[in-house]
C-alpha cells in the first residue's frame, strides 16, 4: 500500500520540474550514475520503424528474459516411457562460469545452476515434446541488471532460466546445409572473447548471416581473423571435417565456442575408432573433405551438403551411411534414452 501511495504521489508531480537546478553537488561530479528526471523511450518493431517515442520518469524498464546477455543452451528430452532427461547441464554450468570470469561477472555455482535447470524443466514438463518430436530448449542466462554509467562490473546481476519447446534449428530440417565461407567479416579475434557464449559473439555475425541467407545459404563459416585461411565455426554451431577415418575440428584457442555437443561428438567418434583431431583446419582441407558436419545444442548434428568458397562450390557425402548420420544417431539415442548411457551424460528428472 505504501509503494502504491508513493507511486501515486510521484505521478502527481508535473512532467517538467521548473527549478533552475536539480539538487546536486555540482562541484563534486564524478562519473557515477545520478539519474536525471526523464528518459525518452521509443520502440522499434520488426518492420524496422520506430514508433513515436515518449518521455517517462527514469526508472527500471521491462525486459523480456529472452533478450540476451551471457547465455547457455541445454535441452530436456522425453524418453519413450515419458520420463524427462537432461543432457550434461553441469557442463553448461562450468561454461557459464568460465564465460562470466572472462567478463568479470559473478556466476552461480554448478549446483545452483543445475538445480535451476532441473526446476525449470520440471515446472515446464508439459512443454516437453513427445519422444521423437523435438525437445525443450532451456536457456539459462546471466546479465548485469543494476544501474551503471561508466565502464565497470554491474552493481547487480540477474540469473534467469526459461524454456521453449523446439524442433529443428534450420529451416532445412534434417536435410543437408549449404554453407558459405565468409571472407569480409570475422567472428572473433585472438585475445578477445570469442570462446564466451555471450550475445557479443552473436550480434556481430548477423550482417554476414543475413547476407548469406538472402543468397540461399543456410549459414556462414568464419575464418580466423589473422590469416583468413583457417576455419573457426559457423554463426550458430561448431564444425567438423571428415577425410577417410579422420575427423578434424578447429582447436579451441579462445576464439571458438567450446560446444558441449562438439565435445560429446568427439568422444563418440573416438569410441567408434575414428581418429579425432583438434587442430587449425585450413580452408583448402575443408574443400577437399569427404564430409563436413556441424554440431551445437540448438543445431544438433547437422550434415553439410555444399560449401561455397570464393568462386568454388564443393559437394559432400551425406545420407544414412555417412559418418555424420552414424554419430548423430548415437548422440540422439543417448540424449533420448533409447541407447544406454554408460557415460553418465544424462540426468533423469
Ligand atoms: C545453442 O546451440 O544452444 C545456441 O545457443 C546457438 C544459438 C545460435 C541458438
């Protein structure tokens, strides 16, 4: 009641104050936040047009949890018997901690993180698709939520977990992807924060991605920022190259996201007798490969049908007998409980 009263009093104040000066110690101004009375807010919808803006009193704004910061992605699957399975959420917790450390943010403990994911999945269990129809994508995120004007750690952080049922990431469904090797824009530079799952690594790829999509490609492959010759990753996922029984993937050196699907697929592939190599993968090697495939939580394990680099377009093997398909079926089997989990990767909730 007191808060409501205060709000009513606040609203009674005139829009503009007519005192010549606000009540500020003008001789001792630093760069701390002293919010002035008003802020101007104008919103833009999908059509790219800003609506008429308006002044309102400075105050907190409402923000959708789905507006990103540092974020994670993990999935809950429904087993044939209806039980729910989570896939390696403790690895997402550790990755968030490493990312937060790079960005000088505090992060939840592994137990707090996993507990939050379990609670969110269980509370939303009616949104987990039937077995074989998709999964519940769970997005834990961490953002600076306290006020700050200068450059420095935020005075308050918020950790949120929300969920959404999802099917295939690409509009191609499970059909092979057509990728474009980007030469103008780079994704991340050595010493930067390319290995952090932060929105700062996703917003900068949108320009190259939308240009490639308008030309009919599914996604963009980025090259290293120094020599522009070595493969990094795609906008939304990691990438693997297959030649004979050898499977290579770009080594993580701080510019590449350390995917949990990437790590799991590497382990499955070596279990199956493939030689798995993490190294600098030259673009010429990609163009000469038998197969290329992508991995990610959102993407899963996705076959690549073609890659276009400069004026050359190469086609790759895909289909039921492909390495990609074999690895994918083991991974999906473990995630959905149709293959026994001997590795301790899935948690039943
Ligand atoms: C994921 O794979 O979980 C991601 O966050 C990728 C993103 C492009 C949706």
